[in-house]
C-alpha cells in the first residue's frame, strides 16, 4: 500500500494492521491502475462499504469499491462474530435522546440489519451459526434487569427472557454473575468468513472491488465528484465514505469525529472437559459492564475479549491480562494457555450511535459503528443504498446523531481515563454485590439454624 495515506487519528498504517491479516493483494483483486467513470464510488471494503456496494449494484447502478489494503483488513475482518439487537447506546438513553417513536423506529432498523446479516450468512452453505446471547449482570440488580426487560420486550418488540441468578450460575459456573438477560434471537457467525462472503456477493451483483488502492483526495464539488488514488482517478455521481478511523486526508473532518478504540481478543488452547463443565451456553456472553465478552469456539476453546485502549497496544501483552481475567471469573479453568491473540480498531462516536447519511449532495458518510457494528453496518449500508438508488430518505432517522468532534488527543486521554474509571467502578460494584450476597447467605444460614432450633424446641415441648 502507498505510504501516502495520512491519518488524522495518528494511526500508523504500516503497523496498524491487526494480527492474522492477509498480505495486501492476497485475494488477487487488482489495484485501480486506470481512470474510471462510475455512478458510485465506495471508499473502504469493510462491512459497511461492502454492504452498501452490494445493494447499490443490485439496484442497477455501477459501483467501484476502493480499498487501501485488502477486503476486511481492519475491524471487519477481526470481529467476534456476535450479532446483537440494537445499538451500543442503551435503549433508555436512545429514548431520552430522540423520543420514544424515533427510538423504536431506529431499533427496528437495527433489527433489519441483523436479519440481513443472518440471511446473507446463511446463504453460504458452509456457514455455522450459533444461536442466543446472554447479558449477565455483575451486580445483584434484579429491578434494573426487569426495567430493561420491559423496555426491550414491550417497547422495542425484542425477544428477551430474564434469567434468575440460580439459572445463570447453573449455566456459567461463576460467583461473579447474578441475573441475566437472554436474547434467544441473537446469534454468532464466523466474522472473517462473512466479510469475504459479502465481498463475493457484491462482485456477483456487479460491484468492482479494487484493493491496494488508497484514496488520497476527493473533490466533492460539482455534480460529478473526483476521487484521487496514487495510480488513477475516478469520477462518480456519489461518494460513500466508509473508511472508518483510517480514512485519512480525504475525510479528515469525518475521521476526527471518531475516537479510535483498540479491542484485544484471545483464544485459549483446548481446555477439554473442564470447559463444558464451566460454561454450558453455546452463544456469546457479555457482562453488563461491557467489559468481558466470551464464547466457546471449536468445541473446547474459549474466545475472550475485554481489554480496550485508545492507543495501539501489543496483543501479546493484553493476552496476559485476558489470561488473568479468565482466572478471576472462572478460577476452575486456570491456568489457561493462550493459543492466539489479536487486536482490531473500531471508531467510537461521542454519542455512541453510527453516522449515516448524506452530508452534502452526493457525499455520504457511513461510519462510527463502534463495538456493535455487525448488524448496524448492514442497517447503514441498506439505508445509504436506498438513498442513492431510490432517493429514499429513511437515513434521516440518524440525523440527530451528527458529526461531533471526538476531541483529538485530549479526547483520547479523556476516553482512556473514563474507560479506566468505569471499569474500576464496575469492579467495585461487582465486589460489593458479592460481599452483600455472602452477608445475605450468612444471614439466611443463621436464620435457618434459628428456625430449626425453635422447631426442635417446640417438638421437645410437645413431647413432654
Ligand atoms: C476486535 C474487535 C471485535 C469486534 N467484535 C464485534 C462483534 O462481535 N460484533 C459486532 O457487532 N461488532 C464487533 N466489532 C465492531 C465491528 O467490527 C465494526 O463496527 C465494523 O467492522 C466496522 O466496519 P466498517 O466497515 O465501518 O469499518 P472497517 O472494518 O474499519 O473498514 C474500513 C475499511 O476502509 C479502508 N479505508 C480507510 N480509509 C481508506 C482510504 N482513504 N482509501 C481506501 N480505503 C480506506 C480500510 O483499509 C478498511 O478496510 C468488533 C471490533 C473489533 C475491533
């Protein structure tokens, strides 16, 4: 890839690639080496750009996707594959922000995205889906869970089920977890397989994908936009900026609205029988603090994700943190051996919602999908495609979530501090909840002994 892709987020493109990425051009897709005229140019072959490209091509327009590295090079090729309903923004916060009716409409759009991912993933005969997800509480907060269950099921028509602590602990053998929300319709896919499937389907629909083709400039003025790459120029009626945090100079303002967040993932070596004895749930498990996320993969390995940083770190170092975390939550599994570890970077917006829409005639943004981007990139891709092909304006549902500067370096420092604080606070609340539970258990045991003693005394008195 050309070194000329400057990055407003200070991400060094030479080293930012997560582990396990294919070498540039490995897929055999060409670099754009000749001038081209198309209806739509999509910048970025991640999940967002590929969904938009596929749907625009299906709508009969000519589309070129320009990708600086290779398909799925960044976040989209490194997900945990977990497809959850809704957005990273909590339902109650969404209602507070846009009102009940619009929150409901937005939620339905996210569900449409999840349905799209399911249909697309299962069109691949070899795709293996696992069903269901659990959101477990690290504090004994039954009331809060009931409130959330009501909002999700009654207001947002989402299939959810409340699990009592006993059921949670029978399924996940950890004293750290209390109640849970079960999402039976959430599912998991092989994320890496999915992004390549999407690229193949986009090409089948007629989109042309060029790899190793960084966009270094855009002239958005006029009806025909001009897009510049190191080796060719492209003219188009619409440009879709789906480059996420790596967008660089052509989308400097857009990229500066995203806080880059690196998430670290590790997969253990096979753990044998003890894993099934500890975790008897096939789907993804997330804790209510948003810290740990894990699931069983390949029968007896554990895939675990948790640490996040706003500067790029070493996956091997964070794998050690994950190892310690597994031992804290499930001491019976320790010590675990980590077989592989990787990281990926996603763009987090200030309002925790994606940025989707037309910012000036013919210039579209499609980004900020955060850590919950599998379904919402599909939502965004569909909305932008319908906007371009049919003039549909449903993307305006996202208009309240405009481009807000993420604060540059100061924002990153603040972001890391807030993250550390909330994780610390979550750990404290979890410890308090466990202490309260132990005190309650001791009190119940004392009460049971007292009741038994009184009953025995009464029996003795009656016998006399
Ligand atoms: C470790 C990890 C695990 C995750 N797990 C999950 C999960 O389980 N479930 C879930 O819902 N979400 C998950 N996410 C979030 C999800 O991966 C992202 O929200 C989503 O992939 C973002 O897709 P995107 O297309 O917007 O961006 P990206 O995947 O970042 O794609 C952008 C592409 O644009 C290209 N590009 C950028 N600038 C230019 C330019 N100037 N010229 C040409 N090309 C350019 C880049 O090379 C890149 O390939 C996870 C994220 C990470 C990091």
